[in-house]
C-alpha cells in the first residue's frame, strides 16, 4: 500500500501549489543560457521546445539562429511576461526595453505600455493592466525584480540586510565591483561570517521561503538527501562557489537580485543593444503556449531537435511519477532522431529520470560536468545533456 504523505508535507505541497497557481513566480530566468548554448549547439535547422520561465533564455537562443523556438508554461503569467518582452522588441525601442527589464522600471513605463498594449494577446494585456505598476518608479520596491514570488524574497532579503546586517550591506558594492579573483574572494570573506548567522540558517530551512523561490518540497527533500550538509550546507556551498569562483563582472543573475537592476555591461544577452535588431528580426520564429509540456509534445511527433526541461522533473519524480512517465513518452515521440535533451536537478545524478527512459538516452557527462563549475547561477546540484538513441 502506498504510504500517505505526512500532514506537514501535504501542507507544504499545498502552499507551493497556492503560490504557483496565483502568482508570477520567476521574474528572470535562473538557468545560465551561456552554458545552454554551448551544450545545445543550435543551428539554423534546430527546432527547440523550452519551458518559458521568464523567457530570457528563449530570447537568447534566437541569437543562434534556430528555425523555431516553442515556449511552454502552465502558468499564464510567465507567458504574459514573455509577451511583454516580445511586444517591446517589436513595437518599442531598445531604450524602452532596457527601461523595463534592464532598469527594472521607470517613469515612462506606463505610457510605453499604453502604446504597445494593443499588440499583446488579450490574456497578457489583462494581466499587465492589473500589474503594470510593477514597473512604476518611486514605489517602495523601486524595481520589477522585487515583484513576483521570487522577487518578494529578494526584496525582503535586501531590506533585511540593511536593517539587521548593515556591515554585509555595505560590503556588497565592493563584491559587485571586484575585478580580480583575489579581490572578489576577499570581499566575500568579509561578508560570509556576518551573513551566515542563526537567523540566516533558519530562513534557508523554511519550506515556505523555498516555495516563494519556486522550489517545491520534493526538490528540498532531494537536496537534503543528496548533499552531505543538507539544505543549509548545499546553499552555503553554492553561494560560496558563485561569489568566489565565478567573476562578478559577468554574473548578472545575482546582481539583479542584490541591486534590483542590471547594468549595460552586466545583463542578459537579450538586453544588450548589439543584439536588439537580430532578436527582433527572428521573433516570428518564437511561439508561446500556455499548456503542459506533455500537451505541446503530443502535437509534435518527431519534430524537436532540442528539448530544454529546466528542473521540473525533480518535482514530478517525487510528486507524480505517472505524469513523469507519460511526459517521457511524449518526449520520445516528439524528439527527432539524435535530439538533445538538457536537464537540471537539485540532486547530484540522473536518478530522477525513470529507468525505462534512461535506457533510451545517451548521457554526456564529459561535456556537462566541466561546465557545471562555471555556472553563474550556482543553485543546481547537477546539469545533464542527453541524446535520444
């Protein structure tokens, strides 16, 4: 007989579901597209399926000139975010795009939105009619990147630092400005002891906080079970790796949550002026679908040369193994011969992939493992590239 989950586990899963169903979760992608593009090797013949998230990485993929990119997400808010970005590319200027998503908002954003609104799908326009204030200058948060579930955590964290850890807050600009590895390590060494106190360790262990960051309970359990230091040790080790081994001058992922904005030099590729015209010209190849990945794949038999799964199979493996098995059936049906699949996991191996699926895949750890240490995000336990046999 299948063991029923404990009450606390059911409550935590319910809280995650409540957050996911009712909020924008990701206001920026939390996967490093520089690694994606090196591993995927997209060409003009490539047809890509990717989970939308915030849409940043899908826009970056267009720089590699693929034939088609299909973005899919069950959360319509994530797709509405990508639609707003597409609208700004097609009907705005680079400076207007950067005002929204580089600066995180400004005094002209409401007027710009009013001008391009008619070009958005009805569902996206309805969402932004209610939430365009996320980009309003002068609000308490002062940035779009402090809205949505993950943004709320980043905002609360930055304000908490200012109130109870002023020393840490004062050192952050020095860390962000570091130009050499030694300078960066010294800056982090000054921060780490003050940062990892009892309160920080307690917060890291809260499943409610992790739910707001888009991390479900099964993924938390996977981290606790696979990492020697548990969840706290995992987070601490990953943060240390990012801030001491990866150059801060190019780490826009952590910069935006620390400061609420990007700079012209430290930002995603889609926000660089040199790439604006290229992405705009290729946007007709990008399609957005509000449905499950399985539903999308079910209509595309033998179509995709590349499928980017992010880390959602961690959740399915623990929460709904039947849905995971059905998704793999759909993946194999929709994959073209020798299709590449890119996955990430909170765990350290591919145990989240069902045995039957693993038998049909050829994994390429010789490519993924050396690159994993260069991941500018540093929040995943592992990444995996597989070829469909």
